[in-house]
């Protein structure tokens, strides 16, 4: 399950990207449409089984995803669920929640 599976792809051949296309010898640039992200409300979050994690120096979303889901590419679920776009937005000592059941998570997040 990739976070890009449901995104619309489109071919961008606008003049704005002409220098990029020339430098890469491309006829057009493939881009993904920007989705509207859904963030679970309090009741939806409470319905999920989850574990808590105290953020420490050196933590990474992909390492936590590997530990909990056996797939580091699912790092975005932890980031999205907690509302942190990157690790740089979390401070040492912050508590994050890690949803445990991927089927429940995909239903709540709408992916």
C-alpha cells in the first residue's frame, strides 16, 4: 500500500518546466495531483488500537514503521496520524501514537 496509489497522475508539458525537460531530455514531466488529506477526529482516533512512543534523539518514522508494520515505506501512516509532516516537527520527549491495525487505519484515514 503506497500513499501514492490513489493519486491522479498527469503529464505536465507547460513552458514553465521547459528548462527541466531540456536538461533531462524529457518531452513532459509526470506529476501527481494533490489529494485532500483527511485527519481523523477524536472519536475516530479513540476507536483505533494504538501504542504510544516517546520521541528520542535519532528516531525516524521509517524505523518505527519497520518495527510496527515490518515495512519502512509505511512511515507516512505514523506521520499523518500524528499530524507531523516530518521528523523535524517533533521534539525530543514528545509523545506520538502509533496505530497498530493497518486495516483499521486505512478505513479511518480513507486510503
